[in-house]
C-alpha cells in the first residue's frame, strides 16, 4: 500500500491527519529517510528527548517503569494512527530500546527465567502488536481515502469532459442555427437583389448588384465601376475607409483597364501575373460583360475578402455575377438610351436626362438674347449605399414632390445623371445672389417631403451659373 498517494487538503466529514498535508499545503514534496517520513523522525526524536530529559532529571531514571499506562504508548499510538504500520513499529522500537536500556531492572525473588523474560518482553510485544493493528487500520483507511480521491478526481474529470462536450455541442448547435438562418436570409436577400438587377433603371441595377455581391460573396470591401468616355469610374464603394489607396478611376493607360476592357479578362490575386496587374488594388476584378453583344459596361472589383471565403466557389460565383450584372446593366442602359428622347421620366415624373441638355442649351440661348441669368442647382444623394432598394426607388418621386413645393412655374427638375442619384433643377431668371435663398427653401422642402419618409437620406447641393446677365449701362 502506498502511503504517499495524492490527497486533497481537506474533505468535509473526514478526519484527515494534519501532518501529512503540511508539505502539500506548503507546496513541497514529502521527504523520506530509510522509508520513514523525515517529519516522523523529527517528531519521535523530539518526543523521546523530552521524556528522557524529564526522566534523567526529575524522574527516577527508570524509564517510567512503574507508570501505567506507560508514557511511551503515546508515541506508539500516535505514530500508528498518524502514519501507519511502519511508523508505529519504529515508535515501538524506540520505546523498547529506551525501556530496556536500564537493563530490565532487578529480578524478583522466586522468578524463573521464563517469568523474567515475560516481564521484559510484555511491553515491547504489546507495543508492537498495537502498532501493527492500529497501523493496518490506518493503512486501510488511507487506501480507501486514496481510492475515494481517485474516484472523485476521475468523476470530476468525466464531469469536466461532459461539460465541455455539452458546451461544444451547444455551440455547434448555435452555429448551425445561425448558419441556417443566415442561409435563409441570404436566399431571400439574393432573390430580392436579383429582382432589382432586372430593373430598367441602371441605378437600380447597380443597387441590386451591390446587394447580390454582399449576399453571394460577402466581401469586406468591394466596388463597382462604370465605363464612360474611355474611363472606368467608381459608382459604388462598399467598406472603403479613409486612408485606403484604392483608385476611383482607371484610364486606358492603367493595366487593370487594359485587362478588363481591352482583353475582357477576370483577374485573381492567386495568379502571379494577374496579381501584378491588380497591383494591390484588389483580390478579384472582372468585367461587367454582355457575352451576346460583347459590350463592356464596367467592372466589379473585390478589394478585401476573408481567407476562408476566397475559394473556387466564390471565384465561380464572382464570374457568374459579373456576367449577370453585365447583361442586366447593358439592357437597362440600352432601354434608357431608347427613351432618352422622351420628355418625362415615367417612374419619377421628373424631366428626363435626355431632355436636360437640350433644355439647358435653349435656356442659355434665351438668357443671352433676353439678358437674364440662368442658374443650375445639382442635388446629389450621398447615402445611396445605406438605403434599401425600396427607399432608393422612392427618392426620385420624393424629390419631384420637394421641387414642386418650392419651384416657380418656369423652373424645371431633371434626372441629371445616368446612372446614379443626381438631380438637377434649372432656374431661369434667378440671379446667383438669390441662390442661397433657393437652397434654404429647397433644404426645408427636402426635410418635409424626403427625410420624413426616408430619414437616412443625406444630400449634397451645389449651384452654378450657366449665364450671367449683363448690367444695363446708366444714362
């Protein structure tokens, strides 16, 4: 039986000896000498030294032979109960040697050799028997306690394993629930975005493409560029932050422009040659292309994408999305060009973009001939990316209501940009010095008609003078 099996400091309801746990409490390993604890040697030597000092000075130097029970029983019993059989026998040995060191005393009259041997050996023998019996009981109790400690430690280990396994299963369940909910949300949002990509308005197609990119690829940063006048100009920026070095336009001298527009290539940072073309501007880039006609409308560029999300599936989805968006945008732009000659935009009830340039030229010519000033106010929606598709669709209609509130009969409101969210208000016979008053009234109209319905909308308004009237000469 092991006397040095590990035990906790204290178990409620047990009578754990104090001395064996002292080294554990002090954080030191128990020391042994000749198989006996060093602490037991020290206790025995101290105990017998005190008794012998008393016997040799104040006692009769007879090793307490006449006392009953004998004081040496204290050491035998305590060592046996405290440490076990071996320590109890050591105490019995110490006691016997000290007791017999006086020579056993004088033999009494009439005692034979057997009676004298019995008188000498009865106490050492009883000490040894008591040490064995009490020590065996202590060893058995210690063994049982050791088994209980091991069983308790094993049970705690199993409980910890079960608890961790339960936590892992619970976390896996929560992750699966989130994944399933996210997939369902992705399917719904992808369906809504796909519907907008089939819209006849190029700006709505861009909004649908933006939402589709977020749903299908989930990049941290991406952008959509439109090809206009031999230049790729960014129209949608998602996730861009101040300090980013991403370019907002590319011309024909840029390698990305040459690869996307000229060669109609898809660029991936995973290929060395294509990574050099990207030049740190993104991880993926692809043309908005209509395969049937070969027309290039722009470019989608993914600037940042999670490591686990950059895989074969995301690459193939990106290519398919570029072609889908390219077809939708090309059709929407052709549709809009086909209706460019119409005067009124049937969706927003504003004057159309195609009518804008002709009306500006007409009013400017009249201003020169009749000598009146012609001013222009540009209203740009700055928070288009923060709005839902439904809110974006409402903006032109609400702008029409706001302009009707503050405009004169001679003023005209137009769709100013295609694609985009810019609107123009042509103001004949409005001097430049009166534009601050017009801006103030129009800002109030926006708050009343637009922000009341779409509170997240933010606008930027600028003015310019198309023609300045000449002052009449005095006299």
